[in-house]
C-alpha cells in the first residue's frame, strides 16, 4: 500500500471527536445540520480530542482508582508510570528528526524555553545579542527580554528583531541571512519560531541554522506551530536546541505536556544546570542518592515526574500519527488541503491580491471596501497548514464582523488582533468539504456586511 492509502485507511476511522455546530453555539445553521460536526479549522491553536486519547485517559483513571501508587511500578497495560515518558520519546524523535536521546517529553513550552536559554544563552561582552523575528509570540518575547535582563543587558540593546520590509508581511530569507552574516560576531543566540504564529510563514530552518552556526552562534527554535505540521531534521541540520508544546497539531489537550530537543554534540560538553530527580539515572533514582547523576542527553534535563494524564493524552494522538506514517504522508495531504483552501479563497470576489496590498503599504487604509488578502506565503515550501487572512480596510471592524459570522455558521478559525483570522485545515481530521464550507461561509459573511 502507498503511504496515502495507509493514510485514508486510518482517517476513515474518524479518529477525532469534533464538536457539532450546536455544541459550539453556531446559531445560523439549518436545524438538519445542527448536530453535524463543525468545520474545525483551529488545530493550530488547540487540536481536537482523539478517541484514542479519550480511551487511554479512561484507562489511566481506572488504574489510578484501582492500583493507586502501585501504578508507578506495575500497570495492567504495561505503561508503568515510572517510565511513561518513554512511550513518547521515540515518537517525538521521529517528528522532529532526532535521536531518542536528543528529545525529552517534559514541562511546558515557555518553561522549557527558559530552561534551555538558561543553559545555552551565555552572553559575553562581545557576543550577547539574541536575534529573532519581530512580533514573535509574546511569551517568547517576554522570555527573551527577561533572559537578557537577567544577564544584566538592556533588552533594547541585546534583542535584535528582524522585521518584514516596508509594506510586506513576511520575512525574506535573504534578509534574515544578511543580518546573521553582518551581525553574527555579536550574536549569542539565533532563535526563531519554525512556523510563525501570526503569518503562518515556515522559515527556512536549515539555512538559518547553517548561517547561525557559521557565525559561531547558538541556534534554537520554538516549534510550537511546526511540530506535527511540517517535517523536520533537527539533528542533521545541526540545530542546538528546540522547544515545543503539544496541544496544537499534536492534539494533546489544553495545557498539554511539552517537549525539548538538545543536539547530541552537547551531551559530553554540558550537564543539566537545573537538576531534578527525573533527570537522574533511573537505575538508582529510587535509591534516593544525594548526588545527581544525569541521564545522558536531553532526558537528563527532566526535573519532575511528568503528568501521566497529560502524557497519555498526547500518546493517543501520536499513535494516530504513527499509523499514518508520520510526517511525510501527512505533509503531502496537508499541502493539498491548504492549496485547495487557498484556491477557493482566491476566487472570492472580496479577495485582494497581496501584491496590491503590499504596493499600498501594509498599514494602508487604501482599500475602502471590505475585503481580505492572504499574508501567508504562497509558496507551499514556505508555509505549513495555516492560512492567515488579513482583513481590509485595516482600520475597521471587518475582521471582527466576519469572524462572528463565521462562528455563527459553524466555521471555527481564530482571530488574532489587529486584523487577522487564521484558518488551518489539519490533515489528520479536516476534509476538502470543510475547506469549501469555510470559503462559502466567508463569502456569505462578506455579502451580509452592511455597506
Ligand atoms: C510560538 C509560541 N510560543 C509560545 C507559546 C506559549 O506556550 P505555553 O503557554 O505552552 O508556554 C505559544 C502558544 O501559546 C506559541 O504559539
Ligand atoms: N494556549 C492557548 C490558550 C488559550 C488561547 C490560546 C492559546 C494558544 O496557544 C495561542 C497560540 N499559541 C497562538 O498561536 O495564538
């Protein structure tokens, strides 16, 4: 069977619980469609519940209720809680393109980001800058600024942000590489998001990493919007470290457990600086020795025993990824779905080509009548599943009005201020029909706007 046949065999099983139109409160839906599933195009923010996760969670509750503390060491399904993270590490390794010892299932994104910045951001008087994209997700901006401050630097001096050119919305590869080449000797850390949360731009991760390494910088990545969305090869690309959350494309549930990656080349160079007992050699962990002996590699950075409920919730979804053949077949389906959605949106009579908007300047209010453009790159190699629609005129309530109307008709995307709606067909559970529905509801939403 080809990977795609595999994929449809898995997907026809309807592996996810998607809320109905009624459940999400869609009020403008014919009664006969009210109990059908909504068009859930928001897996870039929170993935839906998989049926597999639901049953694994129920199993763990049962084990907790019947074995209590014994569940750590003896488990009816062979998932002793002691080693629960081991169920995830091979799957994380495949998703990011790494060895198992280079990844750990632990913590949450921002906490892991601080942990790894504390280990890898070691500024000196000559080399102290952090290079990142402008308008990174705010939690990352706060983390970067607070790390710079902790080391005694004014974030205004230490943080170098690359912005799109005037009138543009996404970054040009050449501009990023240029800044790295010019400012490299003063940069301690190059850190970008793999896929940008607002624009959906997939950065050229390998090229950025190469350029950073050539300049002697540490290179780290925030993979919140990249993991489970695009294939990666962190080890081969020589990435130093990365962090991610799992509640978006990996469908682990709200506030799910996070992950991190550290290249094996650091294994014998660095040891965990913020040690905890879960990073200690499991062979002697429960002998409670006073001195810390780290597990070699990324898992030595674990601090606490992981939440078992959060971990199996993630496991259920990752088992579905595995049955689908992991990222390559999924990426292929994802590329097709996103291209279809794009094609339908571009046919809208309210669509304004990005070139027109760019020509007038990104903050321009030149478009007086309601419309939208797509700021996500058109090149499939420069984006993941998400399309970011920018609403015009930019200084208006068009985005909010359209968003409300989409919600009323059972199309779930999300709005990001000031004027973007993100729509994301995820290959594990979304369909072409849902893309069509989103496009036609968007058209109807515009048509119903008062002049
Ligand atoms: C790019 C990015 N970084 C950081 C975060 C914050 O993640 P968390 O709340 O899991 O720390 C998110 C999402 O919330 C994100 O999209
Ligand atoms: N965790 C959340 C809880 C509540 C609301 C949003 C989030 C998000 O994750 C937002 C996401 N990071 C984003 O790309 O906008």
